[in-house]
């Protein structure tokens, strides 16, 4: 009986999260909600990557700008709370002032059934990795309209 209990514990705490990889936990807040909370604190998000490791860390690692300064943020995916903030001296491409914020882009994609795992602003578009209907997709999304420009199975 102890062996079965140990096996079930290992399966639930170590093996299943490792297989899950970068796919966000279903119980986590959607990226649109987390991004809106971060944006309400004055940040302009340029990148968000979901991080889920063997120790059950379930957080978003973000790069953002605030008052012309660049930051790296760790954000709890189930609450939207900022866990850690570090200055990042690298200059990063970012959406212009007239473009939609990441929260609006994410909300549009989530309404279409996508579960976002990675988002990065590069080459004047949002590059997105997301899950839909059990499949992984790579999307290019317009920052001004949230329209999907290209979609490939990933």
C-alpha cells in the first residue's frame, strides 16, 4: 500500500507537471486577466512566457517597460501577483503607443478558444504559442487589430 501511495504522489507532483511543460494550468487566471493587472500598474508588457517546473512553480515570466525602464517580472499565474522584479538593461522592441495592449490581444485570442503559453512582440507583430483543441499552434498576430496574420501547427 505504501508503494502505491508513493507512486501516486510521484505521478501527481513530479511526472505530470513535467509532461505539462509550458501549457498553463487550467486553474490559472487567463493571460488577459494577468496582463491587465500588470498593465494597471503602469507596465507595457513586451513578452510573457508561462513557466511550470518540477517544483510546481506556476508563473508567468514577463518582460515589460515602465517609465522608459526595462524590467523582468515573475508573476503568479493563479493570482496575478508580482513575485519578483528585476531591472533589465536590454533595449527591446515594443508595441507603439497606438497599439492594443497585450491584455486586449490575449483576450481576443482567448475568446477564439486559445490557451496562451508564450507571447513576444517581435518584427512588429505579436508572436504567440498557444493551445486550442488539444493542439499547439504558432500564431502571428497584428498588434493594432488582434487579427491572426498566420497560423501554423506547432
